[in-house]
């Protein structure tokens, strides 16, 4: 006889709402869900385990007397739209927890090889002059205007930006799904990125489901958090004025890093149509037109209302261009997990210090053959 499990009233309803899964889909998958939630009948152990997987709920939560108070492990600096919810989704929570696990492993690894802390982590503060802060970051990252002009486009500049941050010691993870689960897509409306501060293993996560035009600014913004030494969950937007001083500072530093004001003033032509000028400057600085529009506003050439209209028009055009999806797994997965992290854990596993089981879990792979091929592509094996 199948084992039946008693579930406290409201927990199944809480788990269903928390998951964000369409109620109709859950109802079709679990026809007796309402009866379970009311206490009319009890689910079997296997049914409850299946329900936990479907709603991305830790099984142990369903055995509690009341729903847990799930709190974000990092300060939340997001600007929540009117009517929106600040409650973190399972996808967001699981993404942060996975990144924290990777960070913990990498920190231990860095300690084991005797690495020194990165001096740039937490080296700035809110009183640091914006131009000076951007210059110090640019010098560490080697991502100045001269180097960017060698790149063919701002999309290439975004890839190179991430690479240079990794070269400096930051683990940059860009992913649009939870781990490797393509059925669990991240929502850019919920968050755009976060920073986990550590002087041996600083982590920046960028929501890869967002447009690439937005990702380059998010990367700069989250890196500013690393230099500031302030961990954060963010949804940095160029068309909004953040309420928090920390976010205003990081936005200003990110914008100055990508498009220095002095350079913009020297190049900007008020006689040219705004759209044409934004496109020209975007090509010049190898950034998105969204960043350029913001800097034109910052320079005082646009009113706030005109800027918002131009920004909205540009966003509409970007939305019409489909994001590329899929691609080579062996190129995509190291970007999702951080190339720097992937190389380190593959090498450490091959040397026998990390269990294959742990490496597979942290890298989001299942087969030994995949692990071996990934090591070869990374130049580790």
C-alpha cells in the first residue's frame, strides 16, 4: 500500500503560487491537487515528490507546518514596478544558491593554491569620484576606448568585457536559465544581475535572457558593486532613476566606464538627428545605443521626457530583433558557469582533489564523456 503523507493546509497552495507555474498546467498534471490542499485526501509520497519537482520546491518545505520565510541571501536593490511582487521566484533563488556554491568551491580552491586576495574588491566607496572610480576600474580591466576600437561590434565588446573581467579575477556567469535546465528560463523583469562579493572569489551573474543591449550595462553595473564591496541583487535600468544611493553610484560609474563624459562631449553633434547620432556613437564606443542615449541625457543635451521617448523607441526596435538561442554546448556552458571557474574545477577534478560528482553538479553536466570533452575544449586535458 502506498505511503500517504499529511501536508499542512495552505502549503500546497503556497508552493503552487510560489512556483509561477500556470495553475491550469498544475491542475492537469495533478487532478487531485485541490483535494490535497483542502485536506480531503492525502497525496502519496511519490505524488508529493513529483509535485515538489514540478513546482521547484525543496521537498522538505512541504513537510513543514507552515510556509518558510524565504529571504534573499544578498541585499535587494531592485526597483519593483507598481503592483509587482518582491517575493523571489524559485528560479532566482536556485540561481543565487548555485552561484554561491560555485563561489564557495572557488574560494577554497584559491586558498589551496595560496592565491592572494584581489585588492580591487571593496577598494572604492560611495564618496569616490565617479570619473576616478571608472578610470581605476578601466585600468584594472583594460577595457578603455582604444582597446574597444579594435573590436568589430558592441556584441564582441560585451564578450571581450566579460573575458577581461575574468582575467582580472572576477567569475562572470551569464545564463538565461537555471543551471542547465532550459525549461526554467530566467525572467529579466524580475532581475538583471547580481554581485556576490569576496576578495578571493568575486562573482558577477548576468541574466542572459535579457537583451544583449542591456547585458553590457548590467555587467558594468555589477562590476561596480564588486569594486564597491557591496553585494547586491539588481535590475539596473537606464530609463529609471534609482532610489538607493548605492544603485545611483553604480549606474553612474558603469555609464562613465562605458562612455566617458569627456569623450562624449568632444564627439557629440547636436546638429545631427538623435537616432543617427546615437547609432554613430554606439559604433564608435562599441556599446549599445541605449547606453549612448543615457550619456547624451547625462550630458544635458536631452530633457528627461525626450530621453524617455527616444529610449522607449529604441527598446521597441531591440525587442523586434530575436535573440540568438542555442548554440554549441561546449561554448555556452563555460560562459554560463564562468570560464575561469570551469577551467579550475575541471583541472582540480582531474588531479583528484574534487570528486567528479561534485564537479558535475557545479558545472551542470551529467556524463563523463561531456566532462572530458569540456576539459579538452577548455584546454585543460
